[in-house]
C-alpha cells in the first residue's frame, strides 16, 4: 500500500522537486518569480525547462503541452513531443523558449470578435505560479492565453489581474492599520457536485450524450423525498471510484479532502482543501477532467451538468472565498473580540458593498443555460443576489448604526444531554443554506455556481468588486485626520448605504421575492437577461479602472456567452425534435397499434375493452399533442437565425425556443408513463438513478 504522504504531489513539479533539481541560484530566481511575479530571464528559463523535461520523462512523459483556459469554459491542450532529430535518431529536448511561450493556432477558439479568423495568432504564456504536472504521457504547463495584439482570450489572465487588483487594494487598507505584508491573496475551496450513472445505460440516452442532460424523462417512483441518500452509506462501486479519484487527484497535488453522497440519488460531492484562487481554478478544472476520465474505468459516466435530471436536485459548486495576507492572516476572521476588530469589520463591509453594487456581475458570472434550471428552483439560491451575515454580525451593525454600545456575544454551550459527549460551543454564525452569498464564520460561500462552471469568472467578479470597494475606502481613509474615528464612521455609513443587500432569512420563500423587489434588488431570472448587464457603463468602468478588461474585451466576453447560450439551446432543440420524431412518436404509434389490434380482438370475442380504449384515446391524444409541439419547436428553432443580434437571439431562445421545449417535454414524459417499458426507446430515470 502506497502512503498518501508519498503519493501526494508525486506527479507535480513543485517547490520540493525544484529545490532538489535546480541549481541554487536558479531555484531562488524562480521562487522570486513565483512569489512576486518578476519576469524570468531566458537563461534561467532554459535551465528550468531542461530540469522539468528530465523530471517529466522519469515520470513517463513523452510530450508537453501548454494547458490553458480558453473561453469555452473547458481547458485546451495541444501535445508536442520532446523529440528532436539527432544523428539519424532522436534526442529529447525542451528549451526555455518552449516553456515560456507557445503559439497554438487560436483561430478556432472563441474570441468574441477580438480577432478575425485569418489572424490566427494567439500566444500561451507560462504561469509559473501554478505548478506543472504530468498526467499520462504528457507534461502539462499551466499557461495564460492572449492574442497577437495582447487582448485576453482566456479566463486565467483576467483572474491573475483581478488577484493583483485586490492585493494592491487590500495592502493600501492594511497599511493604514499599520500592517505591511508582501501580498494579499484570495483563497478558494470549491465544493464539486456530480452524478455517477452506469455507462451502459448512458450509451442508450442520446440526449445525455449530445447535451449532457436528459431532455425527456418521467419522474421515477422514488426520488429524494426520503432524504435517505444525503450523507448516506456510500455503495461499494461508488466508493471504489472515489478512492481511485482521491489517489489520482493527490498525485496531481490536489487536496481532495471530503467525499459524500449528496441529496439526489446517484449524486455525490468532492471538496478539496482551499488554495489560492488561481491554483484552485486550475485544480478544479483538472479535477473535473479526472472525474470524467476515471468514471469509465469503474463502469460509470460522471455527469457534471447542472441539471441532468428534471425533478431531481441538480448539481452546483459552492465557491468558498476568503482573503489572506502573505503572513497568513485571514482578513475575514472576526476573532473573539468583534467590538474591537475594526479591521475585520472594514473588510467585511467592503464585501457587503461589493455584493450590493455588483449584484449584476455576480449573477451573470454564474449564468449558463444549464444553471438556469437550478437558480430559484428551491434547490439552489434564487436569481436574486443577497448576502447572509448571520445574527451576530448583523446585530453588531445594527447596534453601532443606531448609536448604541455593542457587547460581544459569547457562543452558547450546546449540550447533547449525554455526559460522555464533550460539550461543544455554538458557532456564533449559523449556516444559511438558501443564501447565494453567505458568511460562514471566516469566509464567504458563493452558492449560485453551477457544477460545470469554470470558477475563474465568478472569482474575477468577486475580486474586482471587493478591490474596487477597498480602493474607495483607502482613498477616503488615507485622507482622514483621525483614522480610528473615520473607520467607525465609514463602517456605519457604508452599512446603512448597503444594508438592503443583507438578508438572513429564507431565500427560497416567495415572500423574499416581493421583499427584494421592494428593496430594489435585481432579479435577473435567465441567462440572456443577466448577460445583458455585462457591458453596462458602471461595469465597463470598473474593469477599466482595475485594468482587468478593456471595454472591447467586456463586449467580446458578453458576446461569447450569449452565443454559447444560443448554441446550447439550439442543439437541445434539434436533439429533442430528432428524438421525438425518430424514437418517441414511433414508440407511441407502435403501442397504439398494439392497443387497437387488441381492442379489435377483444371486441370480436365480445370482451369488455373499455380500459384499453381509454388508454388508446389518451395515447393517441398525446401523440397528436407531441407531434404539434414538435412542429412548433422545429419552427422556433429555425427562426433563431432571423434575430438581428446576439442579445435578441438569446432572448428569443429563452422566451420562445426553450418554452417550446418545455411544452414538448410534458407530452413526451406523459407518454412515457403509459408506453410499455420494452417499447420505450430510452432507459428511465429509475433505471439511471436507482440501481447504481
Ligand atoms: P460545507 O459545510 O458547505 O460543506 P466546509 O466547512 O466543509 O463547508 O468547507 C467547504 C470548503 O470551504 C472546503 O473546500 C474548505 O477547504 C473551504 N474553506 C474552508 N476555510 C476556507 C477559507 N478560509 N477560505 C476559503 N475556503 C475555505
Ligand atoms: Mg457548502
């Protein structure tokens, strides 16, 4: 049995490997680059590349790839072997230039019009802050992806820029408190939900294969109503997968920590220990890829879609976010003396302001066709963004803003009533599982993300919004004569200005919708509606101020996302039409023919056939309804191209095409409940979910 401590990071070119394999001066120079972002010289890069190659070859690598996050939401890679011709044979070579810069043909990646196809040039640039690793026979080098003229084409570059912004802003504020750490970094722990279903059944579901979700499917007799799956005993086949997954992730230096069953049948969760946000992003993308790859080995398919099954909980990804100094101080840690912790209160207030002022950016950062099925469906937070602070902190704000003296709360004892069980102290913040953005003691949990999302985008938004708030505070406080007094005043006025965003109650309740609307909060229900806010003036100005995106880059991103939404709806619509015409209607027709034959025979024998007639009537009517709904959907799908721009096309996809899909589905799902199993073309929800 291999020890976990030995397994961990064994496929990663990490600090320990660098120390062992690089000359001391090269190691020091590289560490300096990693920690401070200083550029690396070509001589140093050559030495690093050569050591990296030798190490990778020992680990079984024959190729290397610049691994990047284009705007497709998944990662991209192109493999080049290390071989170079020499004396009629080959030698293995890898230069510093190849390590630092790559030039993939960028023309087929979405650029939102930033680059025409004939200008195919795009460059990948090594991100030394994220370790290279070997997976299979390939050395993966994490990189940023930019166009020939320097425009960002990926998700990593703006993420790194947003980290830089928030670090600078936070350092300004900390300096006023007399602290001067080298940097401040956001840390993230993304909890990843997923489904495992048998691969044999998956292969019989073209909808799952083509779109990642079931477009049809009647509810199974048993779903999640007994709450018997959540944290339930993990079945042995699933456990074997999870064990294998943990081992693979550990090898890649990913801190896989928690595994458990989730709410829905066949649904599970994996949570890592948090790390710096750009590493967490790389690791989450990598983890999702490994989850998918390993599933086949265990006879499963891993579904990362936000809503693979209607009527059953979908999958999300909670983004736990905090801010720590390079000295290890978590700036969102309230400590025991809230009353005297104005530094914490100021950082917290900056988050409250950020969430209030940039509700639209947070909302649109999680907007996808898949996630539209979850938000507001009583399984995930609503589309309305609000913040949960818990009683203690809300109490603090309310007390000080009303001019009263605040006294610290002490966590009450929680007694189990059993003497042998140690007494535990109550946390002073409880959990609120319905809030989109909840303070959970020393971090915020952004809970609106869908399971397949690249976490870069929401974190760019959080970092940018908080950085901007901190800069504004620093501007004010740097000028203050009496700093201590000014901080308290600022916290008070800012809380009053932004308290409308604070909501500690049940976000699923209908009453909240009405209340949120009274408070003037946004409720951007669908992806197209949310995306329409992306290039609002205040957003363009924010990104420009922080040098994260140019106005042109914002517009490009908006267009890519709108187009992506249209494409997904279009593919889903086409798939539904095809499956209806070629498989579902024929199954219905076959059943009605059998029924009609049977009725004829029974009538000839003078046997009562009323029940059969009734079923036949219903089936025939449903076939008619489904046929008409399919025609309507088909026409709607064809009409998408008539829309004049991307926004109106996306709106049309949502309002008309998606609505037509829903209608068609209801008839087909009802038909499924009537047609015999052997005639129905697809495995049922029960087959897919209950027998794993
Ligand atoms: P839950 O109760 O929602 O399952 P946990 O307390 O188990 O949440 O933590 C979930 C995630 O939050 C884990 O990935 C964990 O590493 C991460 N996390 C914990 N502390 C922090 C922090 N200070 N900053 C960022 N993420 C954190
Ligand atoms: Mg959570």
